[in-house]
C-alpha cells in the first residue's frame, strides 16, 4: 500500500455477537446485509473467516448460512462453499414483476393511512439518498434507497405482504451494489420518489401505486443492462473455450 493511503473500509455488516441465540443473530445480520446490497453477487462466505468476523464459533455460523441457503438467499456449490448467488435475467425480471405488484399495493394502502410525520420521514430519507449520491457515497445511497422502499411498504400496514417483499429484497439486494456502476447520474429534481411523496401528501392511492411501480421499473434499467452484459460476456468466454 502506498504511504499516506488508507485501506478501504469494508461495509459494517458483521458485528460481534455476544448474547444467546447466536445463529439467529448471525442469520439476521447476514439477511440485512443481503437486503441492503452490502454483499455483492459472487461474494464467498467461507465458514471459518465469517465465524471469526462475527466472533462466534463455526456451528451457529453454519446454521445461519444453511438457513439462508434453504431460503435461496445464498447458494451452496458442489465443494460446500457458500456464496451470494448471481441472478439471471429471468430471475431479475420475475422479481421486478412481483415487486411492482406488491409494493404498488403497499403504496396505495399507505396513501390512505400515512400521517404528515410519516411522509416527512420518507422525504428525509430521500434527501439523504440524493446527498449521498451527489457526494459519490454510492453504498450509502443504495442503503437509503432500500430503506425508502421498505419503510413505504411498512406504512401500508400489510404485514404478510411486507414479509414477502422483504424476502424479495433479500434475493435482489446484492445486485443493487451495481446500481450506480459507472457513476450513473440521477435527476434528483424529477426523481420518481418525489412523485411518490406528492401522491402520499395528496392521499392519492392510484398515483402512489403508479409512481412506485415506475420507480421500480425505470430505476432498475441499469441492473437489467448489467445482468444482460454479464450473461453475454459469459457466453463469449464459453465460445472461446469451445
């Protein structure tokens, strides 16, 4: 490392666990990290190093990892190594379709239930997201984008629907780490989140549903391009090896 340059700090998704029910706590920490894009597709979670990072023994760590494997949030290869899976284009499109349906329903419900303070809290999250992006703090912006969507969904007060949506974010969260690849620019003065907030202030369910659905579809175009390019690159390498 060059003198004067500091090492890049890793995202703080693993924290030492000191109380009982270690496997459950490790599971929830990993699930949160997946959901918020703090673990990238292809990232390997080797048992012993991950156990050391959490400050727990291998047994509860293995239980937590295998629980996420059973939920298809993580993948287990033939050698027994756990890794963050890479979504195919078909999987990403299916998740997007389900998200637009469910998050649209939640937004419509929220428009009829929210208070002014609820809306102000969402607006503050969006403002922090915009500031983080403008400062080049893309990991923070991605985390705040996740928080905006999940908080809006919670405001719909549909707990079963929310649990399903959260599960979808666990599956698609890792690919959000590529959301701002290449320093993708955003028009923060005309961002779709602002239309969501306006619809909530107007207590307009249809407008809230439409705005969040457009945000999911339009905001995810870069991710579709990333997955498509990765698939094409894989096919090219396979052709070379044929």
